[in-house]
């Protein structure tokens, strides 16, 4: 795959009215979600749930790609079709999560470094053969008293850039995900300052590692108040601050910014994205790469019961469509209550 091929995949990921489904929960994470609905986390139950999402009628109208997990990329539909092949036939691009999680950063209590670079070149080559055309690596930056340190930001940005270089070497588009968490009581202004510092360092490291910006996707947090902040920013303030922050730090060569939902409710995440897409012409496409914001209602409606399979699919289709509207700036508050 040439640079132009990487660019073509990245551009297809941010196609009009479409975004990504993040279905890359680790087995430990999906076990917690299944436990909440009273469903045991067996391989077959995990496979059934992912099949519910992937085979939902009509989702290719709103979903451009799906981020898979190592187990999921090797699984098949009940008819024996490998999930990556099934998705590709629909025109949905298969992707893969490749980091091995955030671990404690030595010498910096309360801060983490995402691991997974060892052996990544070989894993990427295998994932490409399995059908993956893009990958994801998540760095986690917390806000608290005395954190984040510059050392933690620099270490995570360097790892993101190393990962991105290995992806492009193996003909895979990297999603670069530096997530500033919305846990805690910090103000929107504090989130803005930290996000600015993180993005500045990330793009400095990407430049040093010679990353082809036109062949990558950025997956950042929105500039939002902490969950425990007594005065929360309004949706309009979140949209304006996020776009302003991106304009300062994200080069126009990057084809798309695909936000994470990061603890927001499904309706909040859709509204914030919609408001951003009403702010006029921007140098990059603004889209979504949501996990829980697309899946929560579907998971609850399904409840692990075979008889609720169609009900789960209806909820996933609904939220895919609503976020497709947000992608074009057409989602409005309350639409989720009117939607069938």
C-alpha cells in the first residue's frame, strides 16, 4: 500500500454522514458490560453480541469502519463468515486495537503509560492478513492535583508516534488516540489547557517520527468539564472550545478528527458533535468513533437473550443513524426521544 492508499483508507473512514463503531473492548471490559445485563462473558456470548452489532440492517449508511479486538477479528458469523470479511463486503472497513493497555508509569504515581510496542510490527503484519486496514492505540492522560506531568505527556506522545510509524510501515492507517479523561472536578478551562499541551506534544512527536499526516486519523477527547465540576460547560461552549483547541494544534493535512465519547451520555456525545459540525468550514472532517455511546442502548435492549436480538439491533441502528445526523450537524437535543 502506497501513501496514496493510506490516504484513501483514511478518507473513507471519515466519509460524509459516517463514523466508526468502537467494538474493541478487551475481554475484561466486555465482561463488566455483560455482567451488568446478567450475561456470562463466554466467548460465544461475546461473539453473539458482536454479531448483533455487525449484522444490524442498514448500518453501512452510517458506519464507515469497526474497531475490533484480537479475539473478535478471528471470530465468524453464525454462517461461518469471518467478521472482517463480512464487514468488508458491506463496505465497512475493519480495524484493530493494538495497544495492550495503560500501565503504571514508573516514578510518576497516579500516571500511566500505554504499552504494546514490543512485537507490534509482527502483530500488525498478521492483522493486515486478517483484513485490518486501520489500527487504534489509546493513551490515557488524567487530570488531578499535580498531574499530568510533562514527562507522562511526552512518554505517551512518543509511544503514539512510534505506534503510528509501525502502522504506516505495515500499510495500516493509525488512529492516534490521546484521551484526556473527564473524571474529576476540573473546569473546562483546565481541560482546554491540558488538551492543548497534549495535542502540541503529540504532533511534535508525530513530526519527529516522520508520520504521513494525510494517512492517519486523530481520535481526541472533547474539551469538556470534569464529571464532578460544579459548573459544567454548556453544549455550545464544549463545541466552541473543542474546535478552537483543534484549530490551534491539529494540522490541516490530517483528514479527519473522530472523537471518543469518553464518559458522556449517548445524547450528549451526539449533540456536541452536531454543534461542532455547524460551526462552518474546517480543515478536517469531524466525525465519531464511539463505543458506549453507540452500544449502551443496544446492549440493554438485548439483555443477553436470543429473543431480544432484533430489539438490540433496532437500538444500535437508531444510535448509528442519530450520530450520522450529528456528523452533518443535523442532530438536535431531544431527537433520541422521538426516534423509533
